[in-house]
C-alpha cells in the first residue's frame, strides 16, 4: 500500500473509531432516529457545496441507482440500526461487532472475483478473526440484546457492501458528488424523525456536541476520506 493509502487508512481508523462512543452519548438523551436525521443533515449541508464543484451532480448521470444503493447500505440502514442497537448494548460491544466487517467484505469480494481466491489458509484466518470478535463480545446475552446483535449484523453486511459498490459501480464517478448525493438521500429518508422524534425536554450540551461531531467528523469528513481510501487501495 502506498504512503497516501496508509495515511488515509490510519485517518479513517481514528475517525471511524469515534462513532460508537459518540452515538452512545447521543442516544442516552435523544431518539436514535432523530440522531441519524440531524447527523445526516449536517453531513449533507457540508458535502453538497463541495459536491457542486467541477461537474457537480451532472457527473452522476446514469449512476443514480447505485448512489441510492450506496446510501441505503452505507448510511440509511447501518446508521439507524447502529444507533438503535446502542440503546441496548454498550459502545464497546458495538465496536467489536463491527470488527467483523473486513471478514464479511473479504468473503463477498472473493465471491465476486474482486479479490484473490479464498483458500483454506485464508478461511482459517477469517475464522480466527471472527472467533476473536466473539470471544471479546461474549455470548451471554439477553433476548433483547440478541435483537440488537442481529441489528448489528445488518450493519456489518451493509458496511461490507458499501466499499464494493464504490469500487465497482461508482468507480468512475468523482467522490464528493457521490457522497454529497448519498448523504442527501439519507437525510431526506430520515427527515420525518427530525419533526416527530425530537426531544420534548432539555437535552444536555454533551448530547448535542456528540451529534455535531457525528455529522461533521464521523460523516462529512469520513465519507470523503472513505471514498479516497477505496479509490486508492480497493474495497477489501
């Protein structure tokens, strides 16, 4: 991997290591859907002006179907499921569960012929990685916890598919318009939560700060770095 690839990779590792804690702080006092709605509105407000530069959204002509797919698998479903799950599970468990994303992504990419074939040695490595995640998370879960874990399973699948969509169907499209459009779609889908799930009592400043950080750092900035990283080193 190039030096630029390593810088992008390490940057995204730090940026996307934060959301689990920030989401936990936010959903303690705010509805999960409301958190996602505000998060995506902030991200869209930042990314749309950037996406309008150059060819702007005209570069997405013929690609809108895949932009919608990206919005659903990378933002709409994962953000909602993750925020809801963190009302029932700790941020550390959520983060550890999401550690299964590379394992799922590697299997999907290999099946689609986007990565080297998975031989027995690599399957063993994936199995060890998954066993490590399970060992850290533990299996002593209540029924309601199991539902939250199932929701995190959907998050894992979505996060695994997102980079593959970027690297294949959207590989020839500039990153800023793609991410601006996908964020706008996600914001539009969650717009009802902004009006019907807002807080009815005073909310601590820490919760609002967490939501703003989720929108600015963990979404707007992260999506730009994410696209650049996938473009540089590929989805797997």
